[in-house]
């Protein structure tokens, strides 16, 4: 993972695309995440392949794939790192654990803005 340029791929559940708009909720860590929500390392897997892996291997729902770079994550005071799993070698995490929980929503909004600036990575807008 390049500390500045790796695009971290986020699978976004249909619930987090209300009325066709990306919600910052997609970037907020859930309690089960223990402060480290899951992403895919875009240096190791494409947006399309990450979507396929997520929906087929894990049988989970994903409306679309959005991305933030590792440099954008660190610019917001967060960290990110590879976290390969047996069934997901491209697994990575964004680590919110060094931040107060009360700031998670604000940070998620900043990540959302960066993801929107990059645009939806899969499926393509065309």
C-alpha cells in the first residue's frame, strides 16, 4: 500500500445511497468495526473485482464502490493499513481508533466529500 496514492475501495450498501446520493453513513465505523471499517486495497484489486468479491464471496449487498486515497485518509488525521484476511487478501482498514468517537461523523463527512470528488468507481456512471 502506497502511503499517499493507494485508492481504498469502499463497498456501499444500498441503504447508504438514499435517493441516489452517497451518505456519509457509509464511512462511519459501526460498533462491530471496533474503529477500523473495512476497505479493499485498490493496488491489489479493481473496483469491479472488489464488488464481485464482496457480493459473491461474502454474499453481502453493495450498491456501488467509492474510493478515498491513503493520502486523503491521513490528511484527515486517520490512518490506514493493509489487513489481509484468509478469504480477502486485499482487505484493508481505515483506523478511526485514535480519534474521539464524537468526531467520527465529522470525519466520515470529509471522507464522503473526497469520495464524491473522485466519483463512483463501480459501476461506472456511463
